[in-house]
C-alpha cells in the first residue's frame, strides 16, 4: 500500500492534520534540547486532562549513577498496593515522567494499583545501556524497599511504550534471571527487533509521524558509534524467553513497529508465555498519549488497567 494514511481513522487523520498545520519541524531536524521541549509540549497538548488522585509522591531511587527521579500515583492511601513500574517512551532521547503522567494516572485510577514512573537517563548524554541500568535498578529497589512506601513487592509489574516498551521487555527478562517475580509485562508497540526489516516498516515508515528518519535519529543518539549487537537492546534475540512474566502487548495498526510487536508476541507464546495481544486499528505510534484527539488512547489505558487487575488477583 503506497499511502498508509488511507488506513487511518478519521480522528487520527484530523489530529495529524492539526500537527501539520502547526508547522513544527520534525524532531530529527531539531537539536536534542529542542526535540525534548517539542515532544513534551506536543504530549501536553494531546494527552487530555489529568485524573485527580488522592496520592501523588515524588521521590528518588538510588541508581548506578546517582539518584533516579521517580513519581508515584495511587488511587488510595491504603497500604500494600500492587505496583506497576512504568518506563516512558521517546526513543531513549526524549520524554520523561511528565510525558507519561496522564496515562499513568488513568491506569492507577482504573486498576486500583500504584504506578511508579522514573526519569531514566537519556541519550546522547547517557548512551545505552544507561536507561536500562536505571530501569532495572528501579525495579530492584521496588522489590527490596517498596514496602516502605506502602507497596506490595509480591505483586509487581513492569510496562512501557515504544523505547520504554523495549526497556520493559528486557527488564522482564532480567527480573526472571534475578529471581524477581512479575505478575505482568505491559508492552505498547515496543522496538524489540530493530535489526529486522518488517513489512510494516516498509509500509509505514514514511508519512505517519514515527518515520524511518526519526528512528535513525533516535538510534544514532542512543547507541553511538561502535555499538555492538546486544540482546538487551533487541530482546527478541535473548537466549531464552521461557519463564518470563506473562505479557500484555498493545499495538497500533499504522505503525512501523506493529510487526515487531506481533513477532514478539508469537515468540513468547512459542516459549510457553501467556500473551494477550491487542491491535488498535486506524491509529499510529504514540496514540496512547493522544487521548484528547484519539479516543482509542483511553480504551488502551482501560485495557491495561483491567489486565493489571486480573494479573494482581492471581
């Protein structure tokens, strides 16, 4: 299909038209600092209203290179809450706690669980595996010290979107290898097999916001020169996927990464891992942060909340 926009929903088309009319240059034509500000402003304009919650705590987690900023959202002050560690998207270069906050609040409100997000170190100042090191350190801290914040270390999950989905998939594998039990891994359109050239990459890597040039820009900053192949960046290539946490995988139909997500779901299933796979038609990469304009975003948040409820009950 030469024109991937023919697959877009009317709401997604209207939202993309608004972005085009705004006239902002693509992130890869901006400096890193400009791109971070642009992405944050874009999400702020599109994510929708913030749900009120009775408990919001900002704190720090000791990390391998210093304190990691963290924020917790919870729908109650009750003790012993299950917890989702959420890792934001942004190509390992942009994004932060603030760009995933709207979704994290909704998931906390609807799931009954606490959600913790972190500001892991970003590239190019901190190249791979700095973001992963911070992410796994945060999970280990929650497992060891989460009870001090009213969290239940026996009911934990990890999740993320895009680059954060990559981190979450790898953190889930590392948790298995370190004896940390997770109830669920939540992966929104993760980049798990970047060395492959899938059909969806060929179809959708131009004209739908996340394009080939932007992905190359992200990867060049995140990896740097001399990067060697590493399964932690490409969890599809992990030696084994047996025994990893059950997976909930949410994908966007019109997304260069949709095939990667589907391939990972199948790989996990072949390894005996329970998988729930949901593909939202007519939407694009990062749609979960576009709830003001794309109603499927809120559907996705609700689906994750329900999946967490079920996982934490078992």
